[in-house]
């Protein structure tokens, strides 16, 4: 992927990984717009020179409105990064967890689908472009305290695979970005092994610039998650991760 002359929309880019990728695409020479719900963050990004649009991925009307705004401002849009994500703890012993599950699925999976549905017709009409979905190492190696997060990201992985197959021949590529734990949004406080954000973004941009662009952009720190089942480490690693249950969910033995 030539990173220097793209027109990129990053949905969910007001903080963390998305915001850093916005800066990296811009530094590489691309025009970048950022979508999200955080008004203050959008204002800050606008002051930095980014295009901004408010979008709530759980609201179909908001997504449609944002699409119309973006395509009016950027009719040459050729790259859409969709990375809505909430990570919430769930105690599956308590039926009240269902509300958390519903919020997670609506945001992470259905939010991704809403954004893809909004922009795919435009990219198909152009006959070229890239959709970048964002999953997680947890899609391939679940973290038991966050079951619906893992399920939602596994679903986005499967959806990305199907989307790639259905868009074959249209000129629209589908790339899946698979982050490990990255030192952002407090991850560095609970996980001392979280990958520094700067290192993560540098590796991602390097992988994206390869020719051909990988179908899955998996940084080295995420390989242990992506290939755990193939490598025969899956059961042991899930057991290790299950130990966090005793710390994160009161009264539960890890």
C-alpha cells in the first residue's frame, strides 16, 4: 500500500491506536479524517489539521449522516479504517452481564458492519480502495474476563474473511489489523508487557507499506496469539489468562 497519497477515514480514531495511526498516515503524506463521539477530542484533532466528523457507530442514522458528510468533503476517499471497540469485564455467573454483552456486540461487531456497509458502495464505484478492520489478539486467544469482547473480535475476523471473498474482483481490498495489548488507555497499568504505542504504530505502518499488503497485519507481539492453536500453545495460554479471573472478578477463583 502506498501510504503517501491516500485519503483515509479512521472511525474510532479519537484516542489510542486510532489517533496514533491518524498521525502516522498524515506524516506519510495522506489526507486523514477522523470520526468518533468524543467532541473534545474531535476539536483537538481539528486544531491539529485533521478533518473530523462525529459518528456514533451504534446509531445507523449517525453513520449515514457521517458518511454523507465525509464523501461530500472527500469524494476521493479510498481508505476506511473501522475500529470501534469497547473492552468490558463480564461475570457470566450474573445474568446482569447481558447488558454488557449487548453493548459490546453492538459497538464492536455491528458498529463495524454499519461502517463497512456505509462506505463499501462508494469504494466499489471507485473500483479501488481499502477497508481496514481492526480485531485483536484476543480474537484468536480469548481473555476469559472479557468474553463478549473476545467473541466480538473473533466475529469481526470471520466477517473480514467473508467480506474479502465477496469483494474479490471489485478492486477493493480488505485488510485486518490484529493488535496485541498496546500501552494505551491504561493498558500499561494492568499489563507491563503491553507493547509501547510508538513501537506498535511503527511496525504497523511498515507492514502496511509492503507489496502486496498483507491480508492480516499482525505485529510480532501478536503472533503468539494469532497462531496459538496451530502452535499447540492454545490451552496453556488460555489457562494462564484464566488466572486473572480471581483478580478481576470478585469471589471467582482464577
